[in-house]
């Protein structure tokens, strides 16, 4: 099923959702090919407002001087305190570091 078919099905299955789709247009399906990046971003954005999460995520990315997304080894090379300085909670830092270790180990 492609996106158009899914939207049509959703609109037909739920009248209220159909009206919202008609009024605001379809959602932007921003698909990421980099699964590591997508997971890290999801951890940062979890349980935060969009604006706050966006600011923290940008600060996180600014910790790295790369033109490309930091690799797991790059994230692990940064201290916990430095990661926390971007605004990440201690728990989110632990989640991101754990993900990075597991990703690096395959």
C-alpha cells in the first residue's frame, strides 16, 4: 500500500480524520534512510514539545563538527557531561549511548 492509498483508506475509515486531511492536507512523510539517525532523533524528541526538542536536537548536532551525521563512535567519544550540555536528560544520554554501542557492535 502506498501513501496515497493509505490516506484514502484513512479518510474513508474515519470521517473526522478525512475532514482534517481535506483541511490541512496530507501529513509530511519525511522518511529517513539513516536508521541510526532516525532512532537518535526519536529519543531526543520523545516527550518534548516540537520546539524544545528541535532546539535540543540542534544543540546535540552542534557538538559534532562534521558535515555528515555523527557516527555511533563519534557519539561515544563525547563525554556524558558534554552530551548533557546540549539539554539532553541524563536518561536520554544513556539511551543514545546504549544505542550507539549496540549499533557499533552490530
